C-alpha cells in the first residue's frame, strides 16, 4: 500500500482513465488466488491481493457491487469475470469476526478504506458502502485495547502501523470524526497507548507519506481544546515514568499486545510540540491568541509547561532529554523572540523579566508571575545526582542559554542587574541575571 499512500494523485488517475496497470494487476490477483491457502501465506498474500484489486478500477467496482447486492448469477458475464474478487471480498468481511484471522482482515479493510476515501465519493458510492458495512467492527477491533485483535498479537510494530493506517483512513473520511477521536480517546491517562502514540506522530507520518505538511489550521478549533489534555498527560507520564521500566508500570500485564512504553509516548508527544510549537504554547502565557491581562488558568497551564520542560531536560532517558532540550532551544531560538517581546508589551508588570536562569542548591521555586521561568539547574546540580548525568544535562542546556543571550542582544536589553549571594551561614547559593526590556 505504500505506493498508494505516497502517490495518491496517481492512484486517483487510475480510476479516471484506462490503464495497462489494471490488466496486469488483475492477472496477478488471479494467480495469487489460485495458490493453496494457508495461515502463514494468508498473512502475506491477502494484503497484496487487496492492493492489486485496488489497482483494477474496472474490476473492483463491479465486484463490490455484486458483493453488496448479492447479484451473483452464474451465467452473467460480468459476475464470471469478477467471481474470484467477490469471494475474496466476502472472505475478508467474514474473517473480521474470527479470532485468528481478525487482524489480517482488519489490515485489508483498513487499506481498502484508506484508498477509497481518496476517490470522489459521489462517483464510487458502492466502494464507500462496502467500507461502512464493517466500519463499526473494524473501528472497535483496532481502537479498543480489549478487542480480540490485541489479545492475539505480540507484534508491536505491526499493530502500531495498523492503528496509524486506521487513523489515516478516519482522517480522510471525516476530519470532524478524526478530531473527536483525538479529543476523547487519545490523551487520557487510561487511553489505549497505541492510539496516543500514533496520534502524536500522525502529523509527521502523514507528511512523510504524502509530502503534504499539515498546519494547526487544518484541525480547526481542535488545538486549543486538546492542548491542555496533552500537557496534563505529559505531566502524568513524567511523574510516573521510571527509566528502568520498559512499559507502562501502572498497567497490569496481560496476554497479548503489551502497552507501549511511557518513554516512547513522551518522546512522540514532544515531537508533536516541536512540529507545532503553537500547540505546545496554546493556553499559556506565550499564546499569541489570548487577550492580555491576568488569567489564573493561564498561570496553571504555564506552570505545567514549566514542569514538563524541567523534567524532560533533566531526564536520565537520553531520548527524552534530547527532545526536551530541543523544545527549549526552539522556544529561545532567535525566530521566537517576537513571542517574548509580544508578551512583555502587554504585561508590563509581570513581563519585565525577559529571561532568568538560576543555579540552585536548595531554594524555593522562582516567582510564578514571570512569562516562563525554568529552574532546570536544580534538577541536575545537587548532591544526589551523579556527576556525569549533571554534566550531560548542563551541556544540553548550553545551546539554549546561548540562544537566549542572542535574543537579549537583538532586542537591545539594557539595565542588567546581577546578584551573587553566598555565605558560610547561607543555606543556599543563587546566581541570577535579570534582564529588563528597554
């Protein structure tokens, strides 16, 4: 199916005119169907057969019509021409309810749906009807973690790909339904981890397959609704994540497909924030769409984002730390300077502080009235952290600090106030630099 995913326009053109591909694909389909059937062969041959069938518009349309309308008159020339296709399409539908065959049938039906929703629906109504006839069953099989598909599967990669393909089919079918799925099923602590993981990577995977980048505008009013859910899930995952645990520790061990690991979920969600920085900042003090003024909920959302960045940058898991550092670097990159300047312009009282970095041994959290204050150093500079871990964490932050300083210079920051407090009787040591916008 990769060719159809990567070249959707070429696939649609196959249905608009006669083509030589259809003839060869039809013959190859018949050759495969003539082979002896077996469980191991079926797992390979059925998806190939479905792909071949989709390349034969002059065959698949009458075959689906015959399947839906039970018009199987044996002396009918059209039926004799498509009889093997009708049998195949029938078998795929029936196998959705058979334990050992449900997964391969779901793969075939999902591939079919992904392709059909690329076509004009008013011209190929029968193909859409064939998809909708089993939609509830396929949807439940793929998205319900308690379905038979998960009970009999230990192949994470294949199962994850199936979930991603189904998300693509839903997105092509109805963007509103896709948005409801994200809002209600993707970013809860009890969500199916395969849904969470693949929704998080969906935008990047879709762009890679189709070469079509997605923007937040493509999702309408969804981003501001889902952004707080994403932040709270990240906060929950970071609080409950243990580097020594390969899977979600709060989930009971069950027979079948294991949940995806929390580290994988955290990295993919952070990847979404890197792809769509406005989603990461939605609802926080750096959200450009919010009106100026005091808002307690905005303070809460900003504090959660603070926590996420602090925990990820100082994480012992290298991929989490790398993703967290990349997010900080993006926030303080020169191209993001306007966000900070815009905040300070409308928040004179609380926005005078443009950047603060603090090395703390034992100290209360910084004043929460600042736009964003990162006390990341306190996570890595203390007697309980190994020297190498602390060194690596600070090295990751070095580029972020460099970017921040460049922003300060570009915005002509003046009146630098430097304070160093240290003493034999002092329980803490603080070094901070406060920069005021001119």
